[in-house]
């Protein structure tokens, strides 16, 4: 018989039955909780800004340190190069303020530029297997035109010039309309560049 006053022996399982159930351990918080606020939308200026123009874009101006603007057009392998060169030049004249013409002198200067471009490109087609490139530049006082080709000939006005004789008028027209013109050759490089400069509108 157990001694008087001693605690009754515990019945297996009675301790767990009488003990309170422990509270569940909360799950650890994530390292960073996702934000419930909406993500900021891009600013209108950032989303609306156009992608930069390609360096090969013929309608894109290049500006020198002296402020002279220029454009370049590749003509190699193209068809209809004369109207293509004229349209390209006309667009530049509008962009550079030569057109629309406000006076008769301004209109005459723009027409001279377009005619010289036509004659130089045509001359390359007839005598140099076609032009490779047209480059034009303007500083508002003088517009310079350069047409490069792979020909070996030397363009020159026909002397004496006879208006009634077919052919041979292109370089005579260039000489008459331009302030100056000439030919550039690079030693060891095939071809040449024919250039001409037209005075700006008064």
C-alpha cells in the first residue's frame, strides 16, 4: 500500500490529456513582402520619345563644328538615280531654309542646285558606270555638292562649247552655274569625287 499523503501515480496519457494544447508557431515572414501598391507607370516623356534616328538615315543632318549641315545618300546599285538625287536634294533645301523661296533670287538659287545635282549624277551615269554616293552640305552661304563614282575619266566642259551640238553640255552648265568646281582623287583608290559649289540665295 502506498504511503499516506503521497501523490497518486500518474496514469499514462493523463499528463498529455490535461496539459493545454500549445499555440501553433507562426510561419516566418518572407525576406521582403510584395508591394500591394501598383508599379509606377513610365513617365510620358520616356515612353513617347522616339528611338534615335539611324546613322544611315539619309534625311538626318550631320552638323560640323563650324555649323555646316550635310546629308549623304548612297546611290550604288539604285535605279532612277537622277530623280532620286533630285528629290533627296529638294528635301534638304526645304530643311535648310532654301525652300520655299520667298524671292526670285532664292528660287533661282534652289533651281541651280537641283540642276547641278542632275548634271553631276547624269555625268556619272554616262561616263563612270554610275554614281556611288551623293553628299551635299550647306552653311547658308554656299552649298557644296559632291558625287563620287568609280570612273577613271576626267570630266571637263567641251571646248569650244556649241549649244546646237548634242551632248557635252553637262559640265558646261556646272561651270556656268557654280562658284567653283573640281575633281578629287585619292592615290591608290579607284574612282573620284566631282564637287561643285553654288552660292546661297541673296
